[in-house]
């Protein structure tokens, strides 16, 4: 179950004229599944209103056993088997490429939004989840791909350099030349520096806002 809240009068009034966040997630998950991307489609949506204004909405999805988010699996040592970890990293790279090829843009694209399920026969499945800040675009341009991978690399920087390269090789595919890989690596590193600067500016702005409100 995932619950969305709508604090403040403006949030409540705004959703008089548009579908709830929960309904939007249901629609997006359905479209993404239709594109061949493994995900979990919510089974139902519930909206709670008070005096006609939206107070909260919730999505109810199928329960999947033996799951954890990919950050926990790869970075916090949820997957201890070295061979299995290599396979997971490769599949993660292939899934990221599929997501981008299908025009799915997630603002916070990182391992926290990928669900890892280990199955009884020692196989596994990855699911793309969390669509609150996701949209489908007509064309996923090269700069947008670089930006998305830079944000992902910032979040997954605790992975070893070998695993990062394993991910990129799987993302680019076997036909990518060594020169093309080097160009992608340079582009991701440059964009990652810009992403970090933006993060620092946003963090500083939030501190100023909090300090101003406290005073």
C-alpha cells in the first residue's frame, strides 16, 4: 500500500480538476507494463475526500515475497553471492536501457526505485517501481540519458568501479566500441559534477528556508 497525502488548501483544490496521484500511478504503471518493462501494476485505487476535497489517496498492489530494493541488495550486501551480484548488475544495466528506450523518464532514477526479487530456483527478477516523479516522453535524447545515468551514478557511487563498468557495458550493449564507452564515461562524469552542484545549491536553499521559518 502506498498512500499520498494532500496537505494545504491549494493541494486539495488542485486535485478537484485532475486525477489523484494514486490514479496517475495506476495509469502510468499500466502503460509501462504494456511497454514490456517489468513492474507492479496496482490492483485498485482508493480516494478519501472530506467535504468534496481530496484528503488522501492510496494504491494497493500485489504483495511479492522475498523482495528488497536494489540499493539494499547491491550496496548493503543483500546479495552476498558474487556470481549472482554480477548477473544482477548486468540485468540492471539492460533494464535501464529498456526504460530509456521506451521513453520513460524518472526524475529520481536510482537503485531505490528498482525492486529485486530472489526466487526459490536461484533466479531473480527486477521490477521498475515508484512513479510519483515519472513521465513518458516522446524521445529520450542523448543528453537526457547522460543526465539520468549521472544521477543514478551519484546514488550508486558506493558500487565498485568494476560493477559500475559492468552496468555501463550492459546498458550500451556488446556493439559499443571502446571509444564510445569512453565518451559515455566522460559525459556522465561531467554531468555528475553538475548534478552535485545543483544538489548542494538546493540543500543550501532548504537550510535558508528552514532557518528563516524558525526565526
